[in-house]
C-alpha cells in the first residue's frame, strides 16, 4: 500500500497554522495588556451645578394653574 504524501503535508501545514495562530493571539493579548487603558469619556450630563438661583423660574412656577 502506497502512503499518501498529501495527508502528511496537510498535517504539517495544519500544525504550523495552529502554532502561528496561537502565537498571534498570545502576542496580541500581551500587547493589549501593556498598552494604557483609554480613559472613559466624561458623561455630557455631568455638568457643574450653578449655585445662582434663577428667580424667573420660581415666578413661572408660581404662575402655573393647578387643576
């Protein structure tokens, strides 16, 4: 019985591909580990509170009609 060389080449290529993929994932993970973390964007809803009281708003609230 003659041994098929295609299957042995396929096995060698698949093993090298697996090793290459493992090394690629390892290096990418390591590089992401060493890079600084991006700071989270500040929420635009978080604004400093103005301590000045707007009296016009209070006048408008008093003018409302309650049902």
